[in-house]
């Protein structure tokens, strides 16, 4: 799995608010992913629904390619 910017308190401890705002502005929805949005993909990958996936990179991102 390859998550993009996720809204969580920890990134704010490691970088500036300006950089976080710049990164969020580059997201298609203009915001970071909520932790539950990333967790839903993780839960899906851990379920039987993903039993046939092998060697895939799932991008959890609203960024434009």
C-alpha cells in the first residue's frame, strides 16, 4: 500500500505547517486523507475480498498522477 498525505498529529511534529498546507493543496480534494480512509483500504486488503491480489501497489491518494 502506498498512502499519500494522511491527516494525523504526528506529521505536524516533524515538519512545518506551511509544508503540510502545501502538500494538502496538491491533493485533488485539497486536503489530506483522514486516518479512517487509509484504514478502510487496509481492512479491505486484509479481508477475503483481496484474496487474489498479488504484488500490487494500492495507492491511497487523491493526488493526480
